C-alpha cells in the first residue's frame, strides 16, 4: 500500500525540456491542467500529496521520479544521466530527507534515472540505458542488497522507443507484469504472468498500480480492456502534453 507521493507542478520553461518524441511543442496551459488532473487521480488512489512549486531553472523537473528511488527502508538520491538535470536532485533532497532517516546517493561517474528502476516486491529490475550507466546500476544494486533486495540488470541500449526501462514495463503486484511486446527478449520473465501491450499502444505500458487502482494513459483501449478483464479498476489520465516530452504516468511522482 502506498500512502504518499511527491509531485512538482510544471514550470514556465517546461516546453524547453529534453525530448526525442517529435510530437510537437507542449501547450503550457494544457500541461498544467493535465498535471492537476493527475494529482487528483493520485488523491483518489488514497495518497497524501506533497506538491512542490514549479522550478523554471529546470524545465524537466516535473518528472520527479528520475531524481530518486524510494523503498520502505530508505531513500536513494539518483544522479540523472542528462547533465541539465543534475541540479534537480539537490533541490528535492530536503523533501525526501523529511521522510527517510536512511538516505543514500548515486555518485559520479555513475548515472541513474529513477525511470530506469522497476520495483517488483523484494526485487528490482534496473535498466541500463542512455541515462543510467553500468556504474550507477551497480551502485544502486549494492545499496539495495543491504536492505534485503535482489536486483537484475536489463540492458536497453539500442532499443528504439525505450528511453527508460519503465517506458516498457510496469508491475501490477501478485507476480504480474505489463510488458510492451519485444521486452520479453531482453530478460527472463518466466517467474511472472505477463500482460502484453501491443506496439501500437506501447506508450500505455507505462501504467502505475497504486493501491486499489491502476493509472493508465488515456486513449489506449486495448490495454484498458485487458486490465479491466483482469479485474483491475483503471483510472485513465490524459498525459498527452507529457508524452510530447518523453514523460509518462510514473515519471510525474515519487510514490511511497
């Protein structure tokens, strides 16, 4: 069960952030409205929100997930792979420190984005990508093992359409994973029941199980139907303006 989430409102410089999506310029007013609706969805899931003010010095700072990895026992400050995002960690550190007595950090030359980390019960999948390097992945694994967590590396480099690990995978609990088709070739997932997302709905693989609900991106009827048929209460959320900047549902909050 999750109780809390940290979010940050989009800033005026948000349209100047990093993107590879080629989906056009985000509309700031619509972005702000979509973020408010996202926060309302988190509250419907039963979460108490810490809502941080916009930070225009960091255009991508609304994607708070990339700044940290949070477990029941500790908080781990990330070290984002994009140099323009390094300062975001120092800004959010005091907020995370209010909730975690045990605080660790990924240090250079290691890089790590929280979007590359998928928490699966007592196990973590750690993506090695253009943003998370092998050194950062190994540092994280070494911290996690102190708290009894196992981990496995998944190399995403060179795979089109996967900026982060969680661009293609989500954990629904009960040994069940959502995977975009093709991800099964990157690792052995034999221990899990797989719910596949077709390639034409690949963006929707970035869904989030929060307590009694599954947040999914609005506009992807096939995966919505599959999850509903499995008995999940889905909450579709319009995140089109975040998709334009390579962001998704998980990216917009730190949940714990």
